[in-house]
């Protein structure tokens, strides 16, 4: 059994004249990432590996989650190929994860995230929002055997706001 915790980066800022790869987070993004990661901490007990796009906004989002989840920095890998919007690289990266990893956390971008959860999860999700988390359980022994699994939980910022 393999578990994937897939997370879309927090809301980013367009305030600065930067290329897309370098955009930072908005203050709302920081707030939402803290809110969602603290909720995730109530559920998530074990993490074997964290892979993250090397874009600034995903790095910053991962830092918030890693801190609130108490994940050691040694478990984190930044992978340029996850700066992916189509989802092809996302699937390729997940399928290449070592089989010793049972609980994988991935930080990435839309459209790739929403396409992935609708292809490999069991619950249709129109759009995974920024700071959104989807947990999918796969009945596989090897990541290379990736096939549709069961969506077991979603955590979205709007679920905790009035």
C-alpha cells in the first residue's frame, strides 16, 4: 500500500516584476498554507519522502508544511521537473520513487495537480485550490505500478474559513 499526499503551492504574488519561476507567496498564501498544514498534521503521522518543484512559491509552501509537520530536511528533494503544468513530469517523477517509500508528499503546480487527482483518485475535484491537499491511497507495492487509487481525504483552505 502506498500513500500520496499531493499539495498545490500556496497563493503566489504577482506584485513584483519577476519571471514565473521566481514568484513569492502572497500573505494570504502564507496564512492558508499554515492553516492547511496544521490540519494535515492532525492526520498525517509518517512521511518517508517529500519531493517539490524548485519554483520559489513551491519551495516556500513546502517550508511552511515541513515546519508544521515536523519533517526533517533530509527527507526533502527539490526536483526541477516538477515545475510542470501538464502533469507528464509529475507522473514520471512519482513512478520513479523508490519502493521503500510508502508515504510520499509532492508539492507542485496546477493544472498538473488537478489533472493528476482526477486521473488517479476516486473523487472528482473540479479544481485543487492553492494550498489544497489531496491524499490518495494506492493498492500497489511499487510506485512504477501507479494506477488509479482511492481518494481518502481532501483539505482545502475554504473548509476552515467562515
